[in-house]
């Protein structure tokens, strides 16, 4: 029984020592082994590792990409001495855990504070050399690339790699935006009024040209109508003359019928003439017509 108890005690002690000696590293993190406060080794690969219990201790650090995103946008001054509000973020990760621990004592907040200072200094320098148009659209991609390179160079001293620096938004301050919008609105109204005046002038010109063309067309049409009418009258006169030459008596009779029709268009028409007038010679019958002829 005494041997059994001793064996159990040995097993328990062994298990306790083994549990204090073994540690695991996840694929999402680094592990640094310290011996009395000094770095002994850095574990970058996932797996099971061992340490000296009570003498060595382990600290873990994030291997994944971390995002540094500011709560409020920062104010910077362009080369035109105009204020702009810049909202940006940084993507970074630890690549050298030992250097990271020595530089910032493994404090992520301290690392982000130093990284934030580096990025802000870079933004201030780059914006100070460019106009508002350049920082908003013209050279925005170039600015981000320059900032990433500078920030990555400075962050390398902390064992950090800067993967990306992005400008999410570049805006004017509210008071400046209101002034700019008012100027833009005034300019748009001026352009609109110019376009309206030009359109009104063009419309008047088109109307005048159309009226002129209308008068010309009407005049030409009237002239052509008069010409055709004259030709028709001439043709009719020629036809009448030819008909009269062939049978003067019939032509005189036809002309008298035309005169009768034009004179008595209405029942209310009244004409007072001598019954023996030549106007009625074809109304007195054939005998009357012959008598009138004689």
C-alpha cells in the first residue's frame, strides 16, 4: 500500500510538472518564452512546446492583421492654406514578436499610438504639398502609397509591418463646405441664366428666320398663283375667242346666260330695265331673238 501511494504521488507530481512545462501555440498567434524576464525563444509556428516550469513563462501576441481606425477625422492644411478633414485607417500586423516586445513592451495601445503618430505626420507632410483637388481626387492613390511606404519603414523598427493605409474620406469643414456650396450654387445659377438668355436669343432668331421664310414662301406662292391665274385667264380668253370665232351667235347666247345667272342669284334680286333692252333679247323667244338681230 505504501508503494502504491508513492507511485500515485509520483504520477501526480509528474502530471503537474508536465502541465506546467507544456504549452501550445495557435496558428493565429505568436508565443515568446521568457526566463527570468529575458527572451529565451520565439515560437512562430503552431504546435506543442515545453518550458522550464516556475522559471520560464510564456506571453502570446496576435499574428492576424489588426485595423487601426480613428474615431474622429483629423484636420490637415493643404498648400492653399485650406483645412480638410481626413478619415483614414491602417492595416498592420506583427512580423517580429521579439522586436515588438522590446519596442513597445508588447502593448498594442502603445504600438498603435506610435503608428498613429507616424501616419499623421506623413499625412500632414503630404497634404501640405498638395491642393484640395489633388488630395480629393487627383493624387489620392499616390498619397496612400507614399504613406504606406513611410509608415512601413518606421513601423519596421517596432517589428510591425504596415500592409495598407487608406483614406476613407476627405471632406471640407462644415463652415467651408457651406461657403463652397453657396459659391457653387451661385455659379450654377449664373450659368443657367446665361444658357437661358442664349436660348431666348436663339429662339428669337429662329422665330424671325421662320417668319421671314414664311413671308418669302407666301410671296412666292402668291406670285406663282397669279402667274398660273394669268395663264389660265389667257387660256380661257383664247378658248373664248376661238369659240366666238367659230359660232358668234352661240357665244353671244352663252354670255347672256352667264349674265342672267350672275344677275339673278337670289329671289330677292330686282332689276329695273326696259323690256326692249338687248339684255332680254334671248328671253323673248326665237322670234324675238331674230327680230332683235334684224
